[in-house]
């Protein structure tokens, strides 16, 4: 059975949504059409990522990563060598700075931020008990 893990949401992402909402209201109050359109599009894209960033551990041993409108990423769990905690603020499929680096082929493959980290790691290690924790 597939297991879905939502991305943890950091305070900074909530702040971004609040700022965009304020910009929408200010644009409407000042009747700036360009500002209204821009802030609504930015808000829609941000909310789409907010509601559609998750990770799936499949029954057939794959890890699927989804992040809004970005391309789906996948890796065989058997190819994962290690997981490492990090707070690197680089672009990734994670909405929190409380992240895990997935290592494959001796290099970092992707940064993610599952909400229930312990259960997520447990599910991966059921399929590949050789995954190291750095």
C-alpha cells in the first residue's frame, strides 16, 4: 500500500502567503489592475505548491516527489544510500527548512521535508534497510 507524506510547512512559507494576501488587498484598494493580476497569479501559484507538495512511498519500492506544478521526481528506494538532516535554504521540493538530504550514487539527490520524519524514514528502511542516517 502506498504511503503519502505531506511536506512540513515552515513559518517562512506561511509568511509568504500572508504577504501575498496583503498585496492582493492593497492592489484592490488602490485599483491597480496590474498589481491585482500579478498578486493573484503569484498567490495562486504559491497556494498550488502549498497544497500539492508531498512524497509517496510506493508498494513497489519507489519514492515519488511532487511539488506543485514542478515535474514529478522519482527514485528507486533501493538506490537511496543515506539520509541526512539539514537546514540548507536552497530550492527544493520542501516547504520547510527542517529538511532531509537524500543521497544516491555518492552525492546529494534531493532535499525534502516530510511532516512525520521518523515514520517516513521507517517506511524507507522497511524497503531498503541499508539506508544510512548521517
